[in-house]
C-alpha cells in the first residue's frame, strides 16, 4: 500500500539502522513564539517504518514540533529535513507525501464523512475516481460504513477521530503524523484506534505519535523521546527507558493524604529509590513483593499497598519530578 | 507618496501569484456544500431584483428620460446596469467576508487545507473564484430578468456578465483581504458602512454630471468603475475610458488577492 523511495523497515528493527536515510532529521530544532521558546533545540532522527513517539505533559512542545514537521509552522532555528527535503522551500512536496491527524479535529463540518475524504483527496490532486474508491476503502477500514453519508457534526468524538485518521490516509502517506490521537476518547474507542494504527504500522508506514498517555506510548511506539519544557529529557525504547532509569516494579503505598512523607525515615533502605507524591509513596525495586515483605517485617502498616510493573509514567516522574497528567 | 505603500504590493504580489497551483479545488469544495444549500444561493438574487421592480413600477415615470452618448434612455434602462453591478458587489462581499471569517476563526477549514499540498494562494484565489462564479450566476439571472422586462438596450449586454464577474472578483478580493484584519464579529458592522455609500454614490442612480464638483470623488469608488463597465455594455455606449475602468478593477483584484493570501499565511501558518 505504501510506496517510498526508502527501504521500508517494516517494524522489524527496534533501533535505527544507520544505512537507511532518515524520514525526519532535526538538529537543534527551535520554535519561538515571540519571546517564548516552545521547542528549545531538539535533535531527532526517525527512520522509515518506525513508530516514533513524543511523550510529554501539556505545554512540552509536542504540537509545536509536529507542526514544524507538518510544514505548517516555520522553523525558528536549527535544521529540519523531511524525506531529505527542506520544509521552507519544499513544503508543498513534503505535505503531499504525508498524512496529518491534528490534535484537534479539523474536519470539514459542512460536509459528510465520504465528502470529507473525497475533497481532501482532491487537495492532493488525486483523480475523482481514485478518491471515491480510496474513500470507500478507508471508511471501511475505520469501521464507519454506516456513517458514510452523515454530516461529521453528528458523529461522536471517537468517530470523528476515526474520520480524521481515514482522511489522513487518502494519499497513501509514507509518513503519518498523529498528534494525541486518542486524547478525550473512552477506553473502547482508544483500543479501536490503537488497533488501526497497529495495522498501518504493519503495512510499513512511518508513524510519529505524540501522547501524554504512557500506556499509549508503550503500546504504539518502537522508540520515543520524553519531552519537557521544550527539551528532550530522555530517549529510547519504552522498555529500554524503564530499565535504564528505574527498577522493574513499583510498590505503591498510601498512608493517608499528607502523611506519606513522615514515613520516609522508617522506610530507609527499602527499595532502590522512593518517590514522594502528595497521596502516596512509590517504592521502586526489581522485586516489589520483596519490598512489601520488608515493610511487613518492619511492622509498617500502610492504608493500602499495591505492586505493579513500572511504566513510562514512572520514568517521567523520575526525570522531571512531576507527574504527566495534571 | 509613501514608498512602503508602493513597495509592499510589489513584493507580495509576485510571491502570492507564484504559490498558486490548484485554486479550483476550493471551488469544488464549495460546490459540494452548495449542492445541499442551493436555496441560500437564490437569496442573493432577490434583493437587487426587488429594487429593479420598484424602480420600474414607480420611480421611472417620475424621473423621465436620461441622455447619454447622444441617445436617450428611460430611467429604468439607466438604473438597471447600476443595480446589476451593485448586486455583483454585494454577492461577492457577502461570500468573502463573514463566510471567510468563520472559516479562518472557527471552522479550521483553511488549517486543514494548508496541511495538504494546497497553498495560502490557492485558498485565497479559490475562495475568491467561488465568489466570482456566484457573481456570474447572479449576473446571468439578472440579465435575463432585464431582458424579460424589456430593459436591454443593446446586444452588447452579454458583455455585462463578464463585467459583473470582474466586479465580483474585485470586491471578493478586497473583502477577503479586509476580513483577514478583523478581530471579532463586531468588526463586520463596518462592512455596510463601506458598501452602502459605494452603492449610493457610484453613478448607480444618476449620471456623473449630477455630482458637480464632487465628481472626482466618485472616481475613488471601485464600484463606479464597475457600474461604468456594465452600463457601457448594457446601453452599447462606450469609449476608450473603459480600458481605464478595467485596469482599476484588475489592479485592485490582484492587490486584494495578494494581501489576502499573505495574511492567511500569517494568521494560520504560525
Ligand atoms: N501560536 C502560539 N503562540 C504562542 N504560544 C504558543 C503558540 N502555540 C503554542 N504555544 C505555547 O508553546 C508551548 C508548547 O505548546 P505545544 O507545542 O502546544 O505543547 P504540547 O503539544 O506538548 O502540549 C505552550 O506553552 C503553548 O502555550
Ligand atoms: Mg499538543
């Protein structure tokens, strides 16, 4: 389905292959709005077939980065090349070869689902006939056949999101930019979307995804960068980041709101690191159950205790001292 | 004269023109939209028609005949082309002010389009082109009505249709350029404050000779140049001055288009 002048990596490689030309290459990329620096000198290289994530809280600079890559926002400073082309001079060609799902749906509210796809294909200069065939195929792909002739206004949030994804695929893009594809969706709608994105990845499309959901990044991304305050604070595969920065498991204990910090002296030596949140303590250890046994041995009785696997959320907490959401 | 005011169009006109590839896609989109809302299209036609009928019924007999280029015409023959030109202006202004503002500020349509290979120049020219097509349709309907009422004085009348489309082009461009500077819906209250005086004082209702020492000011109205063109075609009376009128309208169209595309780029590609 997706043809490209690049060797498609087809998701087999977890690390960039050096002899493949990157689809996206950013060096010291900067975006400023007046005096405010939204993206502060990031370096990124994304290879064909890869699913690459930008993970970070609101205001980290993810959308600003995506808009520069999408050639709808001029680069303030640094180098950016996409398909080995320059966005400032070859924006039209670059945009023609990629699909974009913006953070907020930009569907044509005056048109139906099918018309949205049709006219969007026409903007790419695809013949009317090919647009029609492709639109039907994509509407099927996102499971909206029964909504084909409904105005997009009447759709639910999840359905609109699926139309956005279908529309972004009308030109068989080599590169797909997805800005928070599942924010605001209920769990079921998220899983449908994840499944579609996974299928697209199987077909070889390069994907760039921003998210502030850890589970989403872990599900969808081969490799990701953690962004905070316009800068990249960590880079790696989801599992690699976890093993590099924190322990495999977390013991979450609660002693009641505001009373967690007082317990620290008593917990000295338990786990490899302890993170204090207002409502709970996070004790990182390769064996969470062992840490819990140690608590019992010391006769420390929390209101609740829970052992779980560490996630990217924990990595983010360690790197920035803050939680991702809120 | 301020050199900046001159050099700015010189700088932005070529860039805007060079970025244009497929503006017709915007017209295609409008066609999809109007396929369902064709009633809206009709509304723009009735207002000038009512003017025309009211003048035909009452005012004409009161005013008497008017002499132009050595020939005499009834008053309704004189006024009809003026109304046709004004209708072209109003239709274009309507299409390219409030509608465009909604698309820039609220519907995000242009942002979606600019994420594709389309450029700001494509968007601007496409939307203006849509207004021109609409002006053309109104002009044809209006011309047929005039003919049915016996108000067509010359077969050259067919040229009034491209003339009305040129008026549409000019006012759509200027209207769109102006809209890109508007901050809120309140700003649109100024639009009639501009179009109404133009409608009243562009030789629409009486010839230039009646304006006396204010005649030079009439020349500043873009609509005046349009009225002169439509009237020349309708009455079949013209001279070399129509070249000047065409040049003014084309010039304003191009500048309006360039400003509109440049501003859309500024507003949306941040
Ligand atoms: N057009 C703009 N003008 C001024 N500031 C902006 C603009 N767009 C984004 N910002 C600011 O840049 C920062 C990063 O925003 P954004 O890239 O949207 O972050 P994210 O997508 O990670 O939430 C935010 O503080 C935001 O307020
Ligand atoms: Mg964002």
